[in-house]
C-alpha cells in the first residue's frame, strides 16, 4: 500500500500525459510539455485569486469592454496575459486565441516551429471573482495548419474534432485541472504543499442520467416555446433538482460528477446563445464525449459545428446522454 500511495503522489500531469500516449513520440512529448505549461498558468492564476481583497489588481473592472461587448474584469486580463507569458517560453505554441482578444496573439519566436494553437477562456465566470465563488479557465489545443501569414487564423474555423486536447481548471475549494487528449478524462488536484497537480480521479465517466438540470431560468420568457415545455416537464416530474452557479466550469464539473444536464439555450433575440464555441462549448464537448456524455446545440452535435468566426457562439445542451436526448426531443418535436 505504501508503494501505491507513493506512486499516486508521483503521478503528476506531465508524467500522466506520457503514460496515456504510451509513447515518447514528438507529439506526445509536445502535449506533455504543453499540459505542464497550462498547469503553471493555473497555479499563477490560483495564487492571485487566493489573494483577492488583499492586493490590488484582482477585484473589479478594468473599465474596458472586450470584443464580446462585456465589461472586462482585472482578472480576465491578468489571466489572459499569464497564458501568453507561460507559452512564450515554451517554444511549442505559435498562436493563442482567447475570449479576451479580438485577434489571436502570435509568439514570433515560436512561429512557425511551435505548430500548436492554444484557444482559451482565461477566466470563465468572471462575475464570480468579486463574490469569492468558483471561477474557471477553459482550454483547447489544436494543430496549426499552414503558416497563417495573413494573421486571419482561418484554419481555426474547423469543427471540434480537430482538437488534439481540451480541459479546464476549476478554482474552487481546491484547484482542479481536468483534461483529455482523447484517451479518457482525468482530474488532477493541486497540492499546494508540493506545488504540483497530482492525479485525483482517472477515467471519469459521466452517469447516463442525473437529477440535475442547470439553466438560468431568468431567461425563461426569451426562449423558444420548446425549451419552456421542457422546463415545465422537469418542474412537474419528481426527482429533478435545479443547480446553477453562473460559472460554466463549476456547473459542468458538477455534471461530470453527478450527471444531469446544463443548458444555455438561444433566445428569440440571440438564437446563437451566449457561450462561445471555440474556447467554451467545443472543449467541454470534447471532454463530455470522452466521458461518455453528449453535447449538442439542440439540433447538431457541438463537435460537428463549423464556426464562421473565432468568437462564434452556439446554444449549448451538455451532460448525461439520456438527459441531453430528452432536451433534444422537445426541441426537435417543435422544429
Ligand atoms: P465568461 O465569464 O468567460 O464571460 O463566461 C461567463 C458565462 C459562463 O461562465 C456562464 O455559464 C454564463 O456566462 C452565465 O451567463 P448568465 O449570467 O447569462 O446566466
Ligand atoms: Mn467574459
Ligand atoms: Mn466563459
Ligand atoms: Mn471568460
């Protein structure tokens, strides 16, 4: 048992990636190194979040509005820049596309050698920062195709099956990093005394069904009638419970653990919904499918959606297979 305990304590992120790939190929080494850098970014962000209220530059707004039309939080920018500086020194990533940047950021010294692109939401659920509730980071890794000399990054406008890896960091009571490189979903917990992410849950499987439905019912009257019909159905049925934290990563992590379904539907005014495909829905769909769940726009698998622009949005229905299918049945009946 002693040996097993020790072995467990030594299963760090980079080692686990190499184990998963059973190979020391160049790509395996690259992904292992990239995941390690993401772990460093997560530690830097977690450290700063833990000092909110004790130092400047964590709480509150910058006063700017980002390409999404959202008021930018100081943590949005800090976290955005952490990922850039962490990958500057990596030599692997040539381009970073982020919720907080209109256009991708190129790291000239890495291009075109570093043939990877990091797509990320540096702080997800940033409205939670000032109230000390969980926030997250979401990331997706794609292979750069072509030299993108005009800086349009048009090779990123492809479906979610192009993702090599995806994951999220949950800054909660503990800091967890959950990732997949296509060989299952694995969770690591940051051990602050070691400064390492240590394997805490391997091969996560989302239950086929769960009692949770997670949606902002404040938008009830803005949805299509089919969504209202679904909500009336779960209101009438025994055995459903509502949970909504207003931060996607925490709400999705609950679904991975307990099953159920998260919905961010489109509204009549904004049929494409709020969540962004390339660095929110697609990476989470990659993970959810790897864990035996599903992710849909309501009429199409998220991973099949081809975006027209980097900050494209889609409706998102994601979680346990049976629960996603039930929502789709309401939407498709009305279609
Ligand atoms: P972000 O903070 O990265 O802009 O994302 C916020 C998103 C997501 O975290 C959450 O699911 C959703 O906004 C909540 O939106 P509502 O407040 O409209 O429910
Ligand atoms: Mn935002
Ligand atoms: Mn987000
Ligand atoms: Mn964000």
